[in-house]
């Protein structure tokens, strides 16, 4: 897990490049917490508030400052956060996702929003496709093993959110 965090940290610095932007600090923070969040979500199906909420609190002013540095609309990243977080909140209300996924989605929407609308669209697309493929595979495997009609399998969604965010940043940044 430490190796993954180190690789993501190096990647974040290289993607932002010599042109240091405030979002670079957020990317480094995200690189450090990504392995922890993935491991925790896979093992416990929880995304701890003690990790996600401080990152979200730091992300808000950093993304606003980043928008000022880029001479971009400050509301762009905030809207991305609200759209992603809002869509995940609707999913949580109707069942299937936890509030940790909603908070992480808002954080990642804010972060990826610093790279523009195409990055956010790519983030959402990759996240949904990856989760759908894995979900379909799990259903096929469970049926092949003769799972009972009332079976339930909980797939952690946080790793897919993080995969989508990092992939979108890699492509668009």
C-alpha cells in the first residue's frame, strides 16, 4: 500500500508538472490516502470520515485558489462536486451506496473538476463502467456457484471512484 501511495504521489507531481498549481497539494494528499481508502473499503465496506472529511475541507479552498491561479470560473469545480456528490446521494437514498461513497464522490468531483468538465465526464464514465464490469462478473460467478435466490453481495464502490478519478486525471491533466 505504501508503494501505491508513493507511485501515485510521483504521478501527481509529474502530471501537474513544473507549473505548480494549488491542486498539486490536493493530488499529493489524495495519493497518500488512496491506498488507505481502497484497503479500508475492501476490508470493511466503509470509508472513514476521519480520512475523507479533512481532505474535503482542504479541497474546497485549494480548488478555489487553483481556479483563481488558472483564471477559470471558481464555480466549475464546485459544480462538479455537487453533481457527482448529488448523484451519489440519490443512489444512497434509494439504497446501494453508503454515505462514505457520497462524501468521497464529492471530494473527487471537486478534485477532478479542477481539470475541467471533460475530466469529470471521463471520471464518471470510467467509474460506472469499471464498477459495472466487476459487478456483472460477480453476479456471473455467484450464479455459476449456485447462489440462492435471496443472496446479497456488497461490492465496495470507493475503489472504483478512486480508479475513475485517477484515470481521468491521467488522461486530461
